[in-house]
C-alpha cells in the first residue's frame, strides 16, 4: 500500500512512524518547508499523547528533552492561587505529561523517521497543491521548490498539512473557513530561571487578559499571553489583515511592547513583565479555528491533525489530538480488511472526539474563563475552584485523558497490549 503524507509537522511525522510500526512501510512525507527547522515555542503533551509516543519508542527522548509537568495551577491577576491539581505521574497516570519545545518535538519525530524509514522518506521543498481522486487511490499534485509541478499517484493520501491545509481545500474549498474570536496570542521563551516547583504550568489572569507559563527546559520558560486584538476584529475573519494572519505561525513581534500589557503583574513567585520582556523574540498569532468538519475522508484522501480539526490552543490538545489521529489511522489501516474500511473506521473513531475538543476549547477560552473570573472578582474563590475542577474533569474525559480510562485502554500498537 503506497501512502503519501502531505506535511512533515507533528501529525505527519507521527503518522509516518505509526504506519511503519504497524507494518506499513511504503510511506513518503512531502513537506513544503525547505528544511525541518526547530520553529515554534512550547507545546504541552498530556499523558494520552505521551502514551502514544512512548509506544512508538520515544519515551526516553521525551524524558531527555522535555520537562515532566507536575501540576497545573490557576491564579487570579493579583497572583493569588485559585486552584491547582497534580498532573502526569503524580495524578495517577501510567505516563508523564511533558512540556517541550515544539521544534524539539518535531526534531525527535524527524530523527526517528530518518532512523527507521530512511533519509529519503521526508522530502522537503515539496508543497502539495491538490489532489484528484482515482478509482482506488489519489493523484497528488506537488509544487517543487523550483516551481515545477509534478503528479504522484498513491493508494492513499494523508493530509497532515496543518491549519491551512491544501488537501482540505482541494477536497472541498468550502470546508474549514478559518475564523477568530478576536483574541491575539503572543508567545515566547525566556531563560528566566526556575519558578514554583520548576515543573509547574500556571494560568494567570481572567477573561480580559491572561498568561500561561511553563518551563520547557530547566530554567527556560515558555509564555503565552492572550488578549483582545488591538484592531478589535471579533466578527470572524472578515478583516483583511486578520484574514491573512489567521493560521500564520511566523509573525514576529517586539517582546517589550507585549510586556507592557502585564506591567503590574509582579508576584513574589513570578515576575511576569520581566519574563515577557526577557524573550529575544516573540510571535503573534490570532486565536483561530474552524467549525468541526462533517467528514475527514474524501475517497482515498484522509485529513489528520490541524488540517482536520484546528483548535484554539487552550487545553494542551493541538499536538496531542494529531498524534492520536496518527496512531488510530495506522491501527485501522493495519487491522481492517481494506483501505476504505480502515478510513471509515478512522473517521468514525476520531472525528467525534476531536470535534468535541474543538468546541470545548472554544468554551474554555470564552465562557469558562468569564464565569470563573466573575467569581474571583467577588472573592468567591471556592466557587471558582469547584467550577474549574469540574471543567477540567469533563475536558479530560472528552479529550481521552482521564486517568482511569487512559490507564485501562487497550493499546493502538498492532500486536500490543
Ligand atoms: C511554524 C509553526 C509553528 C508553530 N508553533 C506553535 C507553537 O509555538 N505552539 C503551539 O501550540 N503550536 C504551534 N504550531 C502548531 C502545532 O504544531 C499544531 O497545532 C499541532 O502540532 C498539530 O500538528 P499538525 O501536524 O497537524 O500541524 P503542523 O504542526 O502545523 O504541521 C503542518 C506541516 O505541514 C506543512 N505544510 C503546510 N502546507 C503544506 C503543503 N501544502 N504541502 C506540504 N506540507 C505542508 C507545514 O510546513 C508543517 O510542517 C506551529 C505550527 C507551525 C507550522
């Protein structure tokens, strides 16, 4: 079975490794970027994603390069604790939770692909620009670095080409219209030393302004600041500039200017303005997603990761759900009687879960923060605590990482436990 993967990001590389582990070796990854570079800032991998990466043999690499997140804490904008819970092994999981640089994670996956499938498997400078269905396969159009266009035929095309997926566009241009809730995210990393336990993830602030911080290396802290966009674009992607910015991870911004938003957020346990201002560079990204899709499979083309279910980064599930997609798709391709049955089973298993996470992330980013913040402003911290506890528990269940279910679930490794 010949399989082409569009996109060598987290989802595409996890798919290549999963297919190989499931005994499907005729795999090629086409990546638009001219090289695999360590771009992005931090990502957080809860235990459901770490389990899959561990079963792919990457547990040691994660332990070497990531920080095992030991707790998640919410603070109000005065720096007062609202609620905290243990994470990873301390929360009873069989697998840790890790915070890690996105580029480092991508490099770990890339190195494993090269070691296991060979150097020629990932072709950079190859942009997939569309596909045409065939009776039993897909004819894939690829634009090379030189601008030359060629076509490649494969039994299966996997669209792991991110939030602005060309595969999704080619399947149906009406699908996946990007929209924003009018919030801008600013991201950076700063060598600012240890804070709290040295492995804490904190969310500080309210529905008007908030900051998420966690270490991704000893002493190196990842920060994410979220606030309404200055141009007030809040009616979806109608504004020209906003529309161009949606889904673009590569827009840089001056960290000092961003630090001014939190200039009085200096606590005895963390100096937030110094943290933000201390970055060499920061990145801005409008919070963007699209409505859940009704279908991920189009003949012999299947969407995976952000191409299928781009979501607000609010719940540590963007990369995680992509990794889960990869594992489940490989599992079905290896165990179902034919490709079409496998694709149908993949969509039936993954689409409802990922769609629910997309919608939950919207609620978390908007309604939940507003409700919790309103209680905190009235000094009703106990009520806020109960609300957050319930929201987190519900979220884990729907995203597939409540400890009991995850610990007991059968493996997606072919021939595994
Ligand atoms: C440059 C960049 C920086 C990011 N930074 C962060 C971050 O700091 N924090 C965070 O939480 N998330 C970040 N993300 C998003 C995060 O990686 C994803 O949300 C998540 O990992 C899901 O992975 P994915 O493989 O579906 O998508 P992605 O990780 O976005 O990977 C998609 C890959 O497809 C490639 N591609 C795109 N179009 C084509 C095409 N037509 N043909 C071939 N290849 C194509 C891209 O170059 C990319 O390598 C970033 C993504 C990118 C691309």
